């Protein structure tokens, strides 16, 4: 029995337990006028369903974690006994071959009979294990539901126990999210430390040349091995600044119009159309930037006698700004609509015009949400890769000229990690150092945004 089918059966069994628990609570409540249940009948049903589903799911998860290593070890015992002492590397190769045989992936023309016998033994034990898992999980669910069903009494605090279970689940989800974040940061940090053991931190942070090509031989040309991150970071900020110069005014003004001036029918039509921009794949924006916007900018620059590269920061920034308009517009529109109408009515009562009310009352009240939408748009712009690859190029030029080709941190990370790489080389480890730098920059933007919001809140309140 597959795990998915077993989980489906457990869910159906839990639904049946919910119905039985609720029905028993209704029967107890209807026996006489003096019986008063502590909780509503639905809580008794939920508690019965939890006592049925949770034990079964715990058995399934624990079994899935322990079964595969145990079955592999049992199947490999005969191989190890026949071949004698094996080194850890040889044992690892044989174990990998066994797993390929079990999964149905052929190893080649000749298969070791010992491995084939071990694979057959593994499959036989796996079938027995699946049957034992199904029996154990369903038994645990039935026992749990039966125990709770027998404990249903008027004084059972079912609501408290259900809410406690939900609270524990929420706490576990929060802890899991925190640990995932910590794990991501530590994984990048450890590799970054390995990089800085080979490349000085000051050279990386303040270096003005980015050429992460390490020479394999002493006479190899074109491999300078320069890891100065300033050109890459400057290109990231340049393209993001161009994008935000397009997205913030257009997005914020469209949000103000849709929430304060537009009629209900116009708003109901235009807002979904505007949000379609957020659903367009970034590769489509990249095609548009490379095939339409970049040639158009190059031709316009030629008309005015300007030297414009075929791939420029301006082309990437303009298209990226169009892409992130919905992030600013939609979130700002929702935040502006959330401002209490009483603030507007009070402003009108004091004689303020509509524009003065928007400028002096609505926007200050909605500032935290607007700052959050802009921060989300900035993070989206900094993390964009495909548009930059197709419209801005890969050249790490230290320039503030938007008509020249530049690159960004995310593009360089992708470039460094494409293909087969060895993680002992500074060239590959540089990607993790760039990732850590991007994390620090994003964290700094969050801190600045929180400072602005808190400062303004103090003045406004």
C-alpha cells in the first residue's frame, strides 16, 4: 500500500471519527434537561478526529524515516558477508547500486548476482513492511478514536484540548520556519567563511574588479582571479534604482486613483488587469526587454548621438520596473482602502479638499503598508535574474551610466554555479559570498524601513 493511499484512508477514518464523536456529544446533550455539555458538539468531533489521525500519522512518518535505512542494512548483510571486509567507499558504491536496482534503474550489461539477490530480498521485505505499516497505523488510529470516544462526557473540556492542539501546531510551524531560516543563513555563512579563508575580505568587499576565473596552470591566460564585488553590487543597485524609479511612482499613483477617485466598476475592471502583470513569467519580460526595449533604446541613442550598448542597464531596469508595478500598486491600494473612513470624514469636516485629505491624512495613515509594498518591490528587483541576463548582460562594469552593460549579484551567482563545479575552488565559493552579501543588503533595507515606519508612527500618533 502506497503512503499516499494510506494517508487518504487515515483521513477518511478521521472523518468518520469526527462524525461519531459529534454524534455521541449530541446524544449526551439530548438525554435530559439537566445535561449541559462543556463544549459545542463539533469540538468533541474534532477531538475524536485528532485522536484518530495524529497517532496514525506519527506512525507513518516514523516508519518512513526508519524503514529504508533498516531494510537497506538487512539486504546488504548477505552481500557484505559474501564479499568479506569492504572499505566505506566500496560499501557506499554497493549500497547505491542496490538502491538503483530496487528503483528499477539498470546498472549496465552485467549485474552482480549477489546484488540482484539482495534487491529481491529488499523488495520482499518492503512489501511486508508496507503491510505492517498499514496495519499498525490503522490500529493506532482506531485505538485512539475508541479511547477518546469512550471518554466523551459532559465535563470533558473538548474545546480547550482542541485549541491547545491548534496552538501547539502553530508553535511548531513557527519554530520550523525559524529553524529553516537559520539553516539557510548558516549554510551560506559556512561556505562564505571558506571563501574568505582563500580570498581576503577587504579584497572582496572593496575590490573594483570582478573576474572570478582561477588559473589552473601558471601559464594560463585570461584567468586573473579578481573577486572585487563593488562592480557587481553597483550594477545591482543601478538596475534596481531604475526599476524603482518606474515602479514606485506609477504603482503608487495608480493605487491612489483606484482607491480614491475611480468608480467601483472601473476599479473592478482595471485592478485585475493590472495584476495580470504579476503573473507574466519573467522570461517573457526578458524576451520583451531583449527584442523590443533594448533595440529601441539603442536606436534612440543613435538618433541623439549617444553610445548605447546592445545590452544596457536602462533596458533591464525599465522592463523590471514594469514587472514590479503590481507589487506596489496592489498592496498600496489594499492599505489605502484599509484607512478608516472616519479620518477622511474628519478631514472633510475641517474644510480640506480631496487632494489635501489624500496627501495629509490618507497617505500618512497608510505609510507603514506603503513602505512595506515598496520594500517588497525592492527585494523583488534585487533578486531578479532572468531579465538582467537577457537585457543587461554578464559584464561586470563599474559604471553609473545606464546605457552601458552591467551585471547583478544574482546573475553572477547563477553563472558561477552552472555546470559541474568543485566546491573547493574560490570561483565556486564566491557565489556563497555574494549570497551572504545580498542577504546583508536586504537585511539592512528591512532595518531602514522599520526605522522609517516607527519614526513616523511616533510623530503621527
